[in-house]
């Protein structure tokens, strides 16, 4: 009797285990299908060319390559293909600074003049300010565009000397506001070099890439220090003058990608999806730094007016109602568009590497998130042009903030400013998803008053925002 009962319990356990495994496999299979559908559709439309990797607790649940690494040679992208990371490189620069602080070789509240006396006239700007983009330093690319010889490739020291020579005024006082700064990360890379006595490339290789066995990750400057790199994706931009995709050096409008190729810190790390997953997983452990250091990296800091930066040390950070703690970063430079996102409460990872800027930086992260969590996806629908015309107008909330909704070439758009207009994607006749915005944002128009639209709702569920906007015109 005991033996029969034992066998019965084992049989039940096996059946339950198999059912659970079958259910999990079915769920993963559905996720893979939906993810591939999204990226394949984008690839077919010429909107995506690159690699995607999505992992759950370190296990890859989706990985696929789309398009070509080299147009001329017709070489296809594969899983091992290496891409320039652009600004995703900043997290490695930040890690280098955090390690040096851990080793008591610098302090976050040290001013930059302590390590770079050429810049001591920028008083009060600390390493911490540079890490979180609150230093207020002018943009080095604008400075180089004005004063640098375009026939020479500039290095970090060259740019620092330009600052020393021309002493451009700071944009704001340290800590007064958050403004994304490539200049800050150029300076951080130079601090790493001067404190460690190693080149930026040597330091990252010795202290980060080799310890994590990131064999396909390195600092690479193709024009400044050309070398043969196997399985490397060339970056492509669309040339208006040539009417085709080209590498940036072929287009005179992109010459800054050549003469700024010697700059490191704000970019210039190259990697592939598998190495970035190793990096992601290492950040859960203590192979590189301890938990206090990680808290410094993934915290959001306060400005002088006590508002949140939502930016840590080389990472954007925020809390999502639906997905928990999220850390992320994007990059765009010289034909490359890159993205990494970590859901640290659930240990989910998204890595997207592209070598074509045709998509305009668009990564369907909102749809990817919903698929990862088995949530329904809003699908775009067609809405009659006469109805769209009724929705166009100026709306305002109770505080007087205005939202200008316009109809442009048959598409409803949120007119943010003269340089930025965001598409409103219809998911029903009256509900529209705001494109390229995180967290997910909807406008829902009230068209029940005999066709007259007097108000709409502005909804960001993750922030628990649901505001009624009243039409002004």
C-alpha cells in the first residue's frame, strides 16, 4: 500500500510537472512568435536591421538576427556580430569610475579640476555631477564644430585643450538641472586614464571585459586606430544627397563621425548581444563591485530643487507600476542605434543592436515589454480622416499646460515643439497611443457630443496619471 501510494504521488507529480513545463513552453513559444512577428515586420519595411536578444533570469527566450552587417559584401548579421554601442558605452565608463572610487583612488564629490587642472575654471563641477548629467558643461561637439580642424581626428586631450583655450560659459550651475552631456563622459574617461595610468581601452579590458569573459567587447575607433575586426557590423546612414544608405564617411554631412572618432567615454565601446547578457548578469552579483556600489549606480538623484533626475551612474532608472525597477540606456551614433533594458525585480533583459539609422531610433520596447509579461498588445487600426480632423486642436489640463494636437499629412500628431512632433497611433476610433514615449501614454478623445470633441483624457497608467484635458479652441 505504501509503495502504491508513493508511485501514485510520483506519477501525479510527474504529470503536474509536465503540464507546468508544457504551459511554460507554450508561453515562451507564443512570446517568441509575437516578438519575431514585430521585428520581422519592421525588417520587411526597412525599419530594422540588427540583433535582438531577450532573456528571463539569464536564460535566452528570444534571439534573432535581421539583415546585413555589410551591404557591399552581402554579409548577413549573426548572433556573434559586433556593433558599436554608441551611448550604451556610458555605463562602462561609469563602472570604471565606481571601481576607482571603491579602491579609494577618487571620490564622487571631487571637483574635475583636481584631476584635469586645465578645466579648473569650471568651479563646483564634481565627478558625481558628470555621472548623472548635472554638471552644466557646454557640448563638446558644438565646440569642435566651431574650432576643430576637420582634417584631423580629435582625442579627449584635444577637446580638453579646446575648452581650456576658448573657455565656453557653463550652461547652468551644477545641480540646477538635468541635461544629457556627452562632454561629461568624455571628461570621466580622461579621469579614468589619469587616475589609473592606463588608457581607457586598457582599463576597461583589464577591469571589466576580461573578468567577465566578454571576448567580443572592446574599445574600437575605426578611423583613428583602424584594425581588422572580424564579424563587425558596419553602421549605415541614409544620405539625402546620394539617395541611398552609406557609411557616414561617404556623406559630407556626417564628417563629425570621422574627426571625432578619437573621443572615448561617451561612446566607442563595441560589443555583441551575448557579451551584453554576460554584463547584465554580472550586475546582479559582486564580481566587479559590491552592493553599495550598485546602489550608487542604480539610484535616481535629486537636483538642487529636489526634483528627480531619474538617472543614475550611466543608466536611466525609474520604477514602473507594471514592471518594477527598470534600468536602461539607448545609443545613437554613426549609423548605430542600440538599447539595453533591465527589469531588475523580475530579472528580465532586453538587448537591441542595430547598424542602420533608417528607423530613426525606434525600438518597439512597449510591445516587447507587454509580450515579456504576457499582456495584450494594442494593435493599430484605421480611423477615418474626418474623425481625425475633429480631434485636432489645443487642449489644456487644470494647471494650464497645453497639448497641441495637429493633423499632419493625414496623421494625428502631438506637437511638442517646432523640432519635435510625435505620432498618435490609433488603437481604436477614439484611443491613441503616443509613439516613442516611455512610460506608455494614451490620448482618449470624447466624441460623444454630437460629433463635437470638447475634451480628451491623458493617461499614463504606470504613473497612475489620468487627467481630463479641456479643449480651448
